[in-house]
């Protein structure tokens, strides 16, 4: 298992933040990995700096940062200017470049049908992300299928809202769950 996946496995519940209130709350919880799902070109550096001050690993969902283009230079910016530990993206080209420059990577998939499911295997074989995140994370049967056929460690995200959701995702073979639900962060 790669270095980032080991960190994720030790974390189990990843805090995902979508606003400044979530940022402040995540600083006081045990989770050491934070998925940053908001911000813009001007604010993302301060968000990452604050997370680092509290010993958190900052994974920026680059697709959701306003003012950032979906080009490789944006990944360079995240590493060299923002000092993010890694990126999350639905764009394989950005994941590939981030891996090349030594960043942690999470390739995010929205599994809405069988074509999306088959796309996971194809894209993972092309870009080799550290982990994949599957949304919605409340599909234990689908998660089990992915974790038994894909070598890349899987994180379940989206719609995780209680202990049962967490247990079902972990029982299906995921190494962690991510959630913006602050009640989940302390379970």
C-alpha cells in the first residue's frame, strides 16, 4: 500500500470541508486528513496554511476551486504556491501530473451506472492514483464489487450520514469514508 493510502487507512473518517465553518470545526477533531471542497484562487493558500498549522494533511479538490483552470499548471500552483499535500480530481490528466510531481492523489468517481463503474478500472490503470473516492458512498454492494476487483484503495464519500453508513462502507472493503457531515467526524 502506498504512503498516502496508509495515512488514509489510519484515519478511517476523513473530514471534508465545504465552508469556513467546517474549516474551524475540523481543526478540533481527531481526523488528520482533510478534503478541501471549497475556496478560490485567493483563499486556498490560507485554508491550506491553517490546516498545516494544526498538523492536518490538506487534500484540495482542485475541480472545485474557483479561478483555477483544469490545466497541469494549476496542479503546479497547488504544490509550489499553495503547498497542498495533494489533490482530488475527476480529471485523470491532473491526477497523472500531480503524481509526477510528487503530490498525493485521489481520483474521484461518481458511480451512476455500469458505464461509470467500468470507467473506474480503465482510468485507474492509466493514471495510478494513490486512492480513489467513490460517490455516493452508501452503495455497499457496488463498493464491494469495486474493492474486490480494483487494486487501488477505495474511499467512500457522499451521503455518509451515520454509523451504519460507515460500517457498511468499511465492511465492503473501503479503507475510509469522507464526509462533510460534522456529526460523522466524531463517530
